[in-house]
């Protein structure tokens, strides 16, 4: 079975902005070790909102890495995300992690309190 990690909006933003050494180490280790990084499209959209131009360029690097897979939000996926409730980027990240059986990496674990985390391991960025 292929292993990987799901990156939520907070992790994507911290990687792109360079504000987390751990997020950078996670991404570059994934490249070196061929570990898949799933990024929900809604999380990418949320992360883009406040990133300056330079960080947008770093985000483009992440999105084009050979280990990065973007989980797109098509019609059926949108219904599944909506069925989880809560903010779409959070629900989309949880659904990706649950479907793949991979840990969800976040810089903001409290944002997932009160959601159904059944079967989802949450890794808090230090």
C-alpha cells in the first residue's frame, strides 16, 4: 500500500510562506522518500487567500512536485464534503485523510475539534 500525508490549508500556507521548518522538512522528505502528499483543492484555495506573491510561487512549486496529488472537488466529491459539515476546506481535508487512510497534517489541530475524526490520525505541526 502506498503511504502518504494529507496537508490541510494551515500546513500548505506555512510551507508556502516559509514560516514552518517542520512543514518544509516534511515536504522535502516526501520528495526524497517518494511519499505522496495529498492536497485538497479547497485547502489550496484557502491557503492562497492571504499569501503574498513570493509565497504564491512557492505554492506553485508544491503543487508541481512529482509527489503531490491534488484532490479536486467535483460534484460527487462536493456532496461528500458537504455531508461532513463544517467549513469546506476542513471537511475536504478530513475526507481525503479518511478515504486514503493517511494522517492529516495541520498547524491548527483545534480547528478539527467537534468534527468526526473516526479513523483519521491528526499530526500537529510543532
